[in-house]
C-alpha cells in the first residue's frame, strides 16, 4: 500500500484554505494546515484533526522553518497549495494608490507563492506525484483586465505568469503546477453575497492537487475547465 500523500496549504486558518484542507483530508491525504497566527491555526487544525505548522508566507525565515520541519517529519512533500492572499484595495484606483499598498499586495499574493514554491521544491522533487496549486483569480485574467481592486488584479496576473514560468522550468520532471480561480466564493474576502460555497470553491484546487500522472500542467482552471490567462 502507498503511504498517504503529504500536503501543505497556506493561509488555511479560515476560508478556502481551511476548506481545501478539509477536502484533502477526506481524500486520505496527510494535511499540514499552515497559518501565520499560531492560535487561529492551531484551533483550525484541531477542528479538522490535521497537523499544524506556523507559516507567514511573506517571511523567508518562516518558510525555511517549515521546510526544515517537513524534511524531518516526512522527508518529502507531495502537494503544495498556495492559497494565502489579501485584497485590501476594493474601491481603490491605481492612479491614486500608495506604493506601500501595492508592495504589500504583491508581497503576499505574488512574491510569497514564488518564495514558498522555490523553497519547498527540493522536497517536492522527492515526491512521486508532486503537485503545486496556485489559488489565483479571474480578476487577474489578462484577457478580461479592467479597473477595480487594481493591486489585487496585478498580483494575480503576475501569479499566473509565475505559474506558467515554473511549469516550463519543470517540464521533464513529474512536477505539475497549475493556477485556478475558485469563482466568487462566500468567505471573509468574498463576502456573504457570493454565489459559491466554500465547498464548491475549493473543489477545482483539490482536483488539481490530486491530478494523475497524465494530468495537465501550466494551465489556468475554473470549475475543472481551462480558462484564458
Ligand atoms: N473568496 C473569493 O471569492 C475568491 C475569489 C478568487 C480568488 N480567491 C483567492 O482565494 C484565496 C483564499 O481566499 P479566501 O476567500 O479564503 O480569503 P480569506 O477568508 O480572507 O482568507 C485568506 C487567508 O490568507 C491568510 N493570509 C493572509 N496573509 C498571509 C500571510 N502573510 N501568511 C499566511 N497567511 C496569510 C489569512 O490569514 P489571517 O486570518 O491571519 O489574516 C487567511 O487565512 C486567496 O488567494 C484569494 O485571493 C478568493
């Protein structure tokens, strides 16, 4: 019998990350729920019956500490879901936006998933079926770029670009890396009026996290279907 796969999910103390952990656990995967806040993360992990490790995705020392712990605990990593994200710029316009806000959004939504993927890649390369899922957004689609939440849109467009670059670099290895849009989902970020439940929103990410060897890589997906970048 194969050993259960090991998955790390970032920003998982609530919202989509929490639900991705729940669904991965239900699929028999050994889940490491991570969060920047120790108390919130521990409480969430306890609720799901999964492991917890603290992780602030914007801090390299925090990502390094997670990598060291994973190496000791499991010796490899099968699934990384880069979920942590912020959207503080609702109602703002790029032409008046403070650089500190742009930098904060890019640091969390773009640089951090690149950092976490880079740092955990040696552990992923020790897996038979390594999978990376970047939780992006249709608001980052270049094909439909527009105004509103400008730093968030730019950060997700750049995350999509990073997804394609990583996939091209990893061609010829078993690593599959894809981006997905969960749709508009009821969470703290999405608000209560959102039409999709957390369960529905997490579904495509979980599918991408558990792709078979002949599954796609370097794509952008919503509801399990490829969408335009
Ligand atoms: N909801 C939607 O409609 C929707 C649509 C498209 C894409 N998305 C994407 O889906 C992902 C999850 O969103 P959500 O709706 O679940 O939002 P959410 O409820 O606001 O959750 C965001 C999570 O990210 C965590 N986080 C933020 N900065 C972090 C950092 N530096 N280190 C570690 N964790 C950090 C938050 O932790 P704290 O509790 O500590 O703040 C929280 O757990 C995001 O990438 C978002 O852009 C959401």
